[in-house]
């Protein structure tokens, strides 16, 4: 049973203690503070510590020699300052020391905390660290620059977990499971296949989506030899890189410098970096850094006085409150500026309010107009935040270029994530999925040839432009693509057929309008042995076995060529709804289970005058009639060659089972 917490009104009356009781009748009455000095301002001459905690009656600062163990070198009272802030100034050079805050509230001293704005911490993130941030910059950092990007629809996202990607014994990577794994060049695996960053370059993706990389709470950084694993959706310190991914979690400078080296390396190799951020909840409730600085303020509560739990993780943050919103906005801006991050994926974005998400995008655009923002347009359960205010999929039309995942196309292609035995269009179950696949093809925008009454989870378009939709068939959550195909495959389906299903599903994704997204390992036919939720499963389940690259070289080559096809032809990357409506036309194939459409008249400036795309979701070859003229085939029966696979003329042709046919003229 979850612990009870004081209701919003009662907690506020008791929160402040005796001499502040009644001063703040609601959380909304708390004074806001927008100074840029929260937490720590360090110089060799003086360090100033600042904490926002309006309802506290006392606050003190503890100074330590090390990041763990020992007793404080000294404890200093902090003085109340303006707008709910407490502050103290210490003379002298404190470089290398560590600190914590303690807040007196509700008649008791709360546990020590590094605060919520800490930008450097000791091992396990329990104490803030006093460092010189300029010492964290790798050589040439001031010249680091992201690769050029024209439109959001040019993005191709590759989702990866640091440990999965490099930890396997056969990865050929020295810094296994570390940030530095993505700085190593020339690494190879079994039979000489390229691994690591060379593999990413060979594949051709443009953006690397890193699963949570801030300091999270589930891994004990003092016991890394035990090979602990977690995805990291358990935030502890939002503004500091995770210590277990560094080579020395005890040194607060190391994790920061190595994270920057990773970003710099990816930029130098032509890839941008997306950070997976989890501001919707914290790892723990009463003892989170939020609760230990301003108890109750950062969360939403139910009428029964318990934590509201739209995150499904025990609590949810209240982004609509002024200083919560400020915190999220400033934190994201900090990652963009200090770490040169190029995009952000918001976990359970529906827990946040739309106004916060729009402000985030507005502020990031001021830093770099090409920064991409997207998230899960749903919640894990209900929330006190009104539906009309939530940053959910149906409200995306009210968000400014903030993108959402298309669970519609995902489940239409492979079957529902909630029913493991249910197949989808790509695996032979075409009935009921045709219109949803077509909806995915147009990028979730309005199109005159879509019957919106037949869409899986939506009854109207939810993207203003294709750049607002993320098309995918699997991610870290739920069954990965190969496991889903195996469990839902029709009776008698062979391994060869599963590969056909795999290729067909991804061909739809990478030729659809919008932004394509893939999970690391899909290109290698990687599975997770049927595990749905592998967030803390061992490496044997999650790691990429690089032997798969040579075993499934044909699958990898197909993914590589599919990505190259998309990058070479802007017709698949139309940035506006008007462009899609003008250039994309569906053809009535008169064959159930077969979808066909054209991209015409040099769509989006394409060198090909007209492109014809056909998807056969049936497990048998199907005859179809194509428009008159001479067409060059570039994709047929699981093979792609942009130089051509032969000419066909208009009239009747055959499309092989469970495959795509792409032609141009």
C-alpha cells in the first residue's frame, strides 16, 4: 500500500511550521524565484549557496571533504532571502569539496539533500560537488557543432541504451557500458563486422536517442562490479550525467567530461544527440530531492491525500506550478547549452501540461532552431490535470512543433502491444488495419483519402504537419519487434517469413511521412527472449550480440539501404501537411490487404518525377495493376538497389508475399 501524504490544503498549513503557518494558503501562493544562482555559484574566492524553500523555517549547509562517508567539515546556517530563497556565502577556495542542504519543515529536520539544481555530484549522487565546470570540457569543445539539419522530417532516430550497445564480450569495444564507448573508432565484432560508432555510421541514422543518461537512483555506483542493470527511468539528479556510465563515478568531473566527449564524438561522426528525459516523476516520493527541499510542492495529489500516479511509478510532478515549470524549462535549456544536446524525448509527456511543453520548445528554439522535441503522448494512468490541458496525442495540434509517437501505426503494423498473440498488417492480419496504415503513411495529418472512423486509436488527425509524428514499430518498452513477430506469427510461419514481416514493417516506417524511429538491434534481428519489460533484466537479455550482424547481414543491408533510400529522396520527407495533400495519392488496388500510393510531380523537390509504393500485407503473392508507363524498380521482394532492379511497364504485375514494391519514373 502506498504511503499516505497530507492533502494539498492540509499539507500547506502544516508545511511551514509554527511561525510560517498560514502564510501560504496554496502552493500557487509560493513566491517564484528566477535568479540564475540557485544551488551554487563558485569562484576561487567565494562560493555562494542558494536554495529555494519558501515554507522552511530553517535551512543549513553541510560541507564535506568527500562525496560519501565522514562527518561534515562544518555546518553553516543559511539566511532567509528574497522570494522564498535561503542563501549563505563562504569565503575561500572550496574547489573539490562536497555539500548538502538540510531543511527544517513540519517541525523536524529533513534528511540531507544535494538540492534539485546540483550540476555536479559525488558517488551515488548524495552530495553536491564543488567543481570548476570549465575543467569538464574536452579539447575542442568550444568548437563542437552539430551536423547540419534542414527539416525535422530529415531526422532518422536510433534509440539506444548505453550498456546494451557495447557491453557484449564480442563488441570489440574497450569502454563497455560507458559513455566513452561511443567515442571508439574502428571497433569490430565477429567476422570483422563494424560495431559501435562505425556501425551507426554504416547504418546511416542521423540522431542517436540515448535512454536516460542523467543521474538515476537504481544503480549503486559503489558496486559496479555486480553488473547492475536498469533503463534509468528513475530520476535522482536531473542535471548531472549518470555515474555508472563513467569510468570513475567518485570523481564528479569525470562523468561530465566523458559525457561531453561522447556528444562531441557523435557530432564529429555526423550524428546528433537526443536525450531521453523523465521529468514526470521521481524515483522515490517523500525522500526525493524535490520533497527534501520544498515538501509537497513539486507533486500532484489525489483527494484521498495520496500521491497521484499518472506515471505508474508512484508519483507525478506538477508541471503546471510556476517553479516546477521553471525547473523543467531551465533544466532542459541547461542540457542544450552545457552539453550541446540536439533533441529531447519526454517520457510520458502526457503527464505534463501543454503550456509547459510549448514554453520548452519556444525556449529551446532560441538556443538552436533545429532542436527537436517529442514525447509519449499519453499517461500511464489518470491524473488530476484536466485532459484538455495535458500534452497528449489528441492535443498535439495545440502544441508548437512538439512531436508525438504514433501508437496507431505501431499497432496496425505488428498488432496490439497489449495482446502478444495478435498479429498486424506486416504479419498477415490486414483486416481492420488498412486505414490506420494509410493514416501512418500520410504522417497523421489530414488527407482526403483517409477514413478517420476506422483508425485504431484516433478519430481525427493529430499532427499539424508530418514533423509532429514519430513513426515506429518498437522501442525499449513492451515486446521488441522480433519477439512480437515470433509470438504473434500465424501458425506455420517460418523464420524466413518473420524476416519478411520485419522488412515490410520497417519499409512502411521509413517510407512514411513523418519522423522514423527504430530501436537499437532491430537492424540485426535482435530479440529479448520474449521479455516484455526488460528494464532491469540482465545483459543476457538486453545486450546486442554482435554475432547477429554477420548472421543477419541481409537484414542489416536492407535497413541500411532503406535508410539510404529515404535520405536520398525528399519525397519521403515532405515537411508540411499541404505538401502531403498535394503530392501523395492512394491507388485503389482492388486487392484486399494491398496498399499502394504515388508521390508525384517531383514531390518535395525529388529528382524522381513520380514514385509508386506498394505494400502487400498478405502471406501470398498478389497480382496488382500499376499505372501505365515505364517504371524502374528499386525495391522488390526484400531487396533494395537505387541503381535499379529492372524495368516494368504499366499494367498487371505481381508483388511477392509480405513485401514492399517501390518503383519510380
